[in-house]
C-alpha cells in the first residue's frame, strides 16, 4: 500500500497549489507506519525549492508514482516537459494522468499523450485515472480510446470503494490494463475512514479477489480531508487506520 501525498496536503484544491508540507520530512514516518511506497503529488515536487527535490531523489521509501496534473491541451507542452524531466530526475516508474473533459478535444489529448510518452523514460508506465469529469469516465469509452496504446505502457486506475463504481464493468472491459487502485470512501459530501464503511469495502475486496487483481493500491483520501480546520496529523492517523484495516481484509481474503 502506497501513501498518496495529496491526502496530507491542505492546499490540494487551492488556486495556487502551494504546498503546506515538505514530503521529505514525512518519509521516515511513512516507512515506520508500514507504507511500501509513495504516490507523489505533482505540486509537492514542482512548487518546492531545489533542495527538496534533491532530498526526494534520495528517499529511502521509493517514489513509485508521480501523481501528475498535466493537461494534454496544446497550450501546456512546457509543463509536460517539466514533469517529464522530474520523472527522469527522480527515477519514478509510473505516472498518473487525467484526460480533460471536452470530447471535442479527445484527438488532441491522445496526440499529445503520444508525444509526451517519447519524453518519458522508456520504461515509465502511464496510469490513466478514469473518473467522472473526464472523457474516459466510462469503461467502454476508455477501452476504445486506449486501444491505440499497448496495455503494457498505458494502464488504468480504478476507485474500488466509490459506491457508484461498478467493478464488474471495469474488469470486463479493461482487465488487462487495470493495475492501480485509488482508495477512499466519499459519501454524503465527506470522506470517511474505510472501517466506517466496512461492509462496502469488504465486498469490494472480495470482488477484486474474484477478478484476480494483483496490482497496487494507494490511499488517496480519508476522514478529515477537506473539512473545516483540517488537521494534517489527524488525517494521517486516519490514513494509518485505513492501511491497517485494508491489509487485514486482504489477509483474510487470501
């Protein structure tokens, strides 16, 4: 289980995206808690001093995924180049992306993704986060669009604990591409600890076992995120509870 650093960032949805924490100062805490890797929020490396980038490059806990927010419009080529350079610098093996929301721009998104992939390390895998608000919100459309790419190069992220997500459809259409899970429960306009929705989480874990899913997971959000007077330490405490809860469920399901 990875820790997605956006989980801890109070300014995740602020206009300026200026980080309120330095991830290098948290790495030992992540490691002691039992996380096996880091999914690094885009702005935790693009809006920090060079010294922080150097510290992240020496992280004792591997940065497994770059959680990017690059756009695939023609106007954002410079930012894509910056992120590609950082992925080289930090030797990150996978990068999360989102397509935009405009269906009329789909051809542009695909074309720019293909061009961007030539700038990344040859072994770097793309993880396409398919969710509402993007042109790849449905598994049927995602399968059609991603058919232009090798499954070994462009893979898919699913949100298994979102009640509206139908795992059977995602695995029917995209089983060969699904390789990462973003874990959170969002109901009634707020996030919850996984154990607070234990029945849902247990059922989804059983489904993942049925589909023989053996990919990776990261904790994306948890109780306390985006609440008034958000407390970073308390949010992290909830994240560790989620880590322990899901690991126990996975052990039982084996």
